[in-house]
C-alpha cells in the first residue's frame, strides 16, 4: 500500500512519528501472527517483540517493487518466531511419521462459526511441531518444501506434522462444539 511505502520512506529519513504510525497500523495483525506461534500470550509477546525489532532493523531491505509491506513484515515476523522457537529446542519436537491417508479436512463451516480469538486459542493447544507447520502451511502459505528448508526437516516430516495437526485440531474442535451444545 502506498501509505505504508510513504511511512517507510519517512522512517528511513529519521521521522519517529512515522515509526509509531506504522506500528499502530499493523500491530494487531502482527500480534495475532505471534500468538499463533507462541504457546501462550507471554511467549507470543516475546516473539512479537523480537519480530518488531527485526522488522524495524531490516526496514531498509524492504522493496515495494517485490511486494506489499505487510507480506514482507509477516515473513520477517515468521522468521523471528522460528528463530525464537529454535532457541527453545523446538527441533526435538519433530519426528518422522507416516502421513495419514484419506484424511478429512477441517470443515470450513466450523471455522466460520468461530471467532478469531477462539481459533488462536485452539491453535495454541497444538503441540509445538504441529503448530509451527500448521501456521506456516495453512496460514502463511509456505509450501512443504519451504517449510522443510526453514525448519531443517524432511518434506515428509512437514506433511506428517500437518496431517497430525489437522487431526488434533479436528479432535479439539469436536470437543469444543460438543461443549457448546451442552
């Protein structure tokens, strides 16, 4: 967006008020992204802060010719989240598992009924490996090849983690809606 591009130019020219405006424009979206990677609000705040530092530190690398700022900043934030999680030994949470065949997809109608806050809380319940791959593949749009490269795992492990995440989400959602109907 042109507004973001103008703000970035002003930031690069030293205008602190432009930094605040850019932050205010995107902070909720960025924090929601951080919540999806953190296991709780405290961890999400750490991811968010590291992401913000990297966004503003690397702002000079943003090229509006290659895409929109929000996509670039989301990518920086995801990479910050992955670095944060790597520091906390998430690598040990990935195991090679056989990908489930004939897997059922999570019903979009179920997802439509839920508020974004509830979805984030449900995603946070996933085991770390499942949560990372689910976020990267389903929400951020990474391919399994990209995920495998970023996380230093095999493509099969990425697919397996996604399959297991969907199964776990399906179980969580079923429990959630059973409780809602009671």
